[in-house]
């Protein structure tokens, strides 16, 4: 059981790294000049592929935490 969860955890880690690397950068070169005020007032909701990546990241992160906790309990 421990080995199976560990194998799933390794695959999950690789998928999580890929999904996080695929997300577009949200930094703006002009934000250093404006002090970040554009981000405060220009906050927009993610749409399309970006929203999909956010959901996948949240799901994979939650699965990561659940599997990590299960591994700790199985090891003890």
C-alpha cells in the first residue's frame, strides 16, 4: 500500500510541476513604476485555459496534501 501511494505521489509531483510551469506570468514591467496600483483596481477573473490551469493546480495541490498525510500515517 505504501509503495503504491508513493508511486502515485511521484507522478502527482511531476504533474504539479508541469501545470505550475504552464501558467502564464502575471508580472508587469510597469508595476514597479506604478507601485502595483494597477493590480489593485484592474483585477480580472481568469478565463478559458488560464482558469482551467488554476483549477487543475488546486486539485493537484489538494491531492498532494492528502497523499502526503496518508504517507505519514502509513509510515508511522
